[in-house]
C-alpha cells in the first residue's frame, strides 16, 4: 500500500481563489479590497522568503497588502508604534508580525499591541482565549490548515485519535484545541513524553510540529494513519552535489509512504495551507470589521 499524497498546494490554490472571490464581493461594500499588513523586522533570510510569499499570494488573490520593514536594530517601542499605526489605519484589516523577532524585542509585547479584530495570526491573548473558550474568533493559520486538510482527506473527525507532537504557541497548542473542536480525541506529546513512538502509533492523525528533521520514523505510524507534517527543515543534501541542501519535514517521508493512509509532502503540504488560511482570515477580519456577512462555509 502506498499512502495518498495530500496536495496542500492544490487545496491552498482553491482557498486563495475563493478568498479572492469573497474579497471581491466585500470590496463592493467596502469600497476597497481587504488589506493585509505584514511587518518584517530584520533580514532573516527565511523570514524574508515567507513574507515575500505572503505578499505575493495576497496580491495574486486580488487582495491588498502593505509591507512594513524595519532594520534588525529597530527598538521595541518603534515596532509597537508601527503596529499601533496599523491598528488605527481604517484601510488595514489584518496585521501579521513575522516571527521570530530580534532577541532584544519582546515578541509577546509586540503581539499584544495588535488589535484583536485585526489579529489574522490568531496569536493575541484575546484570540487564544476565544479559542480556549470555544468562542468565534481568528484562529492561528498553520493549525487551521492542518484541520482543513484532515477534514478534506478523512471527512468527519469525530472520535479520531490525534497525536500532536510539539506544544508551541504557534502550532502545537492551538492545533490540539482545533482538533478538539472537531470532536477528536487529542493528545499533545512533547520532549518529556515517555515512549513517543508507541504513543504516535496510536494516532489516526499524527501531527509532528517540532522542527526536528525526519524525526518520525516508519514504525511510529499506524498502518493507514494520516500524517500532517508541519516541520519545514533545511538539511544538507550531498547526494545532490557539493554544498546542496533540501527541505524535509519532521516525518521521514520515504519510510512512512509505504504504510500510512495519507501524508502531506514537504514542501507542498501544510506550508502552502498556512498562507491560504492567512488570506481567509484577512477576508474574514475585513467582513467582521465592516459588518458584512460571509458566505456559508467560508
Ligand atoms: N514565523 C513562522 N511561522 C509564522 C506564522 O505562522 N506567523 C508569524 N507571524 N510568524 C511566523
């Protein structure tokens, strides 16, 4: 048996297109397209690539984007000031501060400065609290992408056992809560978990999200399980030539493909879904802010 390949790139393209359609109809009511502001501090190469992709996909969908860039030595007060200006800008619907921030800046303080109604990353205390309480709100994008692909692949998730490996604020914790909202039975595993391979083998849906290349081996995966690989790790690939690298997930794809039921590739799995969910959140935020209804199922 060979696992079904879950094509996150294709699903993300459908969501981008739908966000563009809904955004265009909102634009008629608002007099402008929904607008995402992305804040990038410093010159971290990976962050620059992520931000470029976010801006490119936003504009390709027909939405507006604003990019705010400041040097790595920008002060925390300056960054918070930029966020406050975006809060006050009636032409901005969503604000995303790209993480990580330089060490001298307290990321929590910057995130807390974001108006929760524009918190398209779902990272403020208000957004996180609403998720815990089961209230409507903007949800973190990567975990939303995981749940979206799981539902698309497996249908109803009621009663499925989900093991999330990793307890980060950005992915692990919110992913667990979002799967719980779908009536799944959820376990969060982490670096102190005993016998992680045995626990992972109990999962109908396994979500590695720790940033450790190829950590999840073939015998960690129950036959037929769905593996949603959140990891994006660059490793040396001498087999491709001297100095070459390649991207791999937290799961050892080649070892798992033979007996999983379905698996997301890296790249082309969860990664593109994160941006699709960001566009959807931007359009949702715009609709809420201008009091417009959203179409059923968006
Ligand atoms: N850096 C890596 N992933 C993310 C994300 O989802 N949001 C933000 N703001 N920064 C990130």
